[in-house]
């Protein structure tokens, strides 16, 4: 199976999309497709449904945006942001199930799977637990695609161990704790676009991001994540694009 890889050099912008559910619409997906390089599509466990997946894949493919899977925990009520006790086999199977569903829609649209990026609390669980992360990495190996994650965590070390390409992320609409952990919000809040731009510019200049307590964190990155569900995410993405200096 072939897949399109992201360009190296200037970091890209990625965004979580397809998180609408039934009659309930969330996110600024269509408005962001003209700015982002890659999207991470919800696969139905934390949010999303077949119609939303189909619409999101079709819209992104038409714009030439790279498409990845965004598998999460099976928790629609908690939007995948509540941790669960799972075995490595359970993690592998739930990710395999969700990526398989997305690849069906990709084949239908004539598109390829570009990457896998775990969602929400699953993302955090895999960052801390190498055994669970190996389960996720095995799915990426099966599909021959990279994993998006946080540099310096089990995301990266396990990918390097198993020979899975790794794309390190920088976040501009979530804060970091002093140990480099992401401080997940249950409800999205507006982000100051200027502050997002400054974070990217500083990270490009000296590799540092300021944590919530003022600690300076070294965060290497290949892609900047801008969540689509924040009220002003298109403005945030535009500020990030400007800071990256890319067309």
C-alpha cells in the first residue's frame, strides 16, 4: 500500500476533524481545510459517525489535504477524554477496528491513509505506557503509516524501537504541564491567535515552549496541531500559518 508523506522542512499544520455526531455538528472543519496540511478523522468511538466520516474524507480529499485516522476510547459521553483500564490487546484491537473503518471510506473516495494519531485520553495513555504504545505501533506497521505524537515520550521511543515513522507535534491551543504533559480540557475554549503565533515562532527560534508554571520545555516538532472544535480555530490556524512562514 502506498501513502502520501508530509513534506519535510517547514512544519505542517494538522487538525482533528469529523467529530460531529448525528444531528449535532461540531468544529470548523470546512473553514480549516484551506489552511491545514493534514487532518485526523474521528472514527466513531469518541465521536463521529459514518455520514460524518464520508463527508469529512470527501471534503479533505477534494482539497488535497492528507488524511489520517484519529482513533479514541469507546466513550461517546465523555468524548474519549476519560481514561480506561485496557489491556495491550484491547488497545490494538480498538485501534485496528477504527483505522479499518476509516480506510473503507478512504478507498471509497480514492484516497490513502496518511497516518494514525490517537485521540484524547488514549493519546495520553500511550505516551506514558510503552506496552500499550507497542499495540498502537503494530497497527501503524500493518498499514505502513507514521504515528503522530509527543516527542520524548513512549510515542517516539516505541516508534523508533519498532521502525515506525514518527511525526512530533506541537500544541498551541492546549497548555503544557511542567513535565511536558498536555493539560486536556473537557470543553474547548478560545485561544488567543497572537499567543499561538508567538508559541510557534519561539519554538522555531529556540525550541522552547513555556509550561503552565513558567518552566521552559524543549519540544521538537514536525507538525502543529490546531483543534477544530475551538470557537476561533480558523483564526488560530491562520496565525500559526503566518508564524511558520509557509504559503
